[in-house]
């Protein structure tokens, strides 16, 4: 792909009302710290894609509330996400498309022509009140992450992970592609070789589009076979840059552990990258309403922990996840894992209150949530047999990377 300059990062502070505490961050010199950094924003609170859309549920705000209620998010580790300006988004997205998103936000509607050309105003990618500001804030956070990681470290941007976004159109609930922008920002700040690992239930088609054929990028994606967008077949290697591992329905913790140990870790270690980016979508757990996989959140946390030592820079992003309890619990546990916080068997009252305050309107899972969705973060493990299909796919991909 062409060399892209992010000389001017074109980030503006999020004018949405952050808390007073967050504003204070701008004026108080925060001591440099090696502790992981959490990038968040108030823009996600109360933002919805619409009454019937899977992204009507709160996600990042739950993680912010839960981590704070646990005492896990001191000001020194929090950064308010800036909103990316159009010029920064132009490093990958077409100016016409960005202008269309901004216009759609103002008008709150699009013409048939705009709908057809940019795939916005559809059922999947609706016009909603923050159609530009929300994705531009998630993207701004991911671009900022590349800067924060200049000298190494760990950054978590749970609003990121919009891996379906395309240069000139919306795709799969994703208007922008913040993982691609994060990787360009990492490169701009000195990390040339990047390993991108994606354990969302869906294939990372947008990221693959961005870096296919790039010798300094290794993309590994596990995803449910035959699920939308149905790309990322086992044989698809994206010009040598990708390992795609479609997994069957019912994919369990033991199978993810097998893939982690036999494929993900050896391939990433062998690649010897300057940075690792993990897209940690929360839609591969049993409770997710869109996919048909059977992981517990332990599977995700084990991947989060295992990748940490494989590169000097580590960026963890969110992604899919459409059950408000499973997303909030999983992504809060990601932050605990990055910080080495022990996850208690039973949550303290303030954290339980956050989970009891969630609603999942219009879905049967919201009618009678089981008690442990309120009182715990950790699911019971969901082990199972490692099926031959998984073993054979892993063996094939190992051979392709020369891993024996
Ligand atoms: Zn997904």
C-alpha cells in the first residue's frame, strides 16, 4: 500500500462533555507511567444505532463504569479519546466518504444516491445521531494509541475494533476502520512490523483489505465459518499477509486454547513484530445473539494475557459483542488482565449495581438474565473436544508459515 503520512495527527479534543475529572487531566501534569492506558469517551454513553439495531446496547460506558467501580481506572491510566479530524481519516478513507458521513450527521438522512454509493442509511449501517462523531472518536482513540505507544507500552481502546470498515463505504456496523488507522499510526510512530490478531466471531475483511500483500503485517483471524461476511476462507492468505481460520459452530475454550498455543503464539513470535494489535470482539461467547460460538470469556482473557510479552507495543481493541452483560463483563476482564488485577469470585455491590442497571430491550436474553451476569465477571469455563477440523486447519496454516 502507499506510504501514508500522519504528520499532523489532526486530533481534536472530544468536545462532548467529559467529566470534570477528565478535563482536569488536560491541565494537571500526569506523571509518565508504564501502566496500561485506557482510552474512553462519554460519547458512547446513551448512543444507539436505533431501537432495533444490535448496537442499541451500552458497551464502552459499561466498561468505564465497571472498571471505575472496581477501583481499577485511576485518572493516571485514563485518556479521553480525541475525535479524529477528517484529514487524519483521509490517511485511509476517501474524502468523499468522510464528507458524506459528516453531512449525514447534520441532515440525519441520506439520499438514495448516497445510500447506494457509501452503504449508509441501510438497516445495518443506519443514520444515527452520532454517525460521524462516534466512529471518529473511536478512530481518534486508535490513532492516539499509536502515538502513546511510540516508546512501547500497553493501550486499551475498547471502542475500537471496527474491523469491517472500508475506505469508501460503511460495512457491517462499521463506518470507519480504526484498526487500520491504528496500524498506520503505529507505523508513523516507529513500529513498522505489526502483528494483528482478531478473535471476533466475524472475519476482519476491512483490515485484510487494508494490508493484503504487506510484508510487514501479519493478520491472524479466527471467525465463525459461513457467518457474514463469509470472507476469510482457510485458503485465503491475503497475498501472504493473513492466516484465516474459520471455526465451526460450537467452538469451545479448549479449541481456542489449542489455536492459541499451536498457531497464534508461535506465528506471532516467529514474525518478531514491533507491535501487536489484538481485536478482542466479544461476540464469540455463548451468550452473544449474533454468532453461534461457545467460548467463555476466559478464552479471550487467555489470549489477551498470552500476547502481551510478544512485542514491545501492545494495543487491545474491542469489536463486536451484542449482549450488554457479556460485553461489559468480558471487556472489563480484559482491562483487569492487562493490569494483573485479580478478578473476585463475587463482585462488590457498586459493580453489581452497574450490571443490574443494564437493559437488553427487545431480546429474550434481556427478560430473565441469570444471576451470575450481575454478580461475576468470569464465566465458568466451557471446555470440550478439539475437533479434527480445527487440528487439520491449524496444521495447514502452521505448514504455510514454516512452523512445522
Ligand atoms: Zn463480530
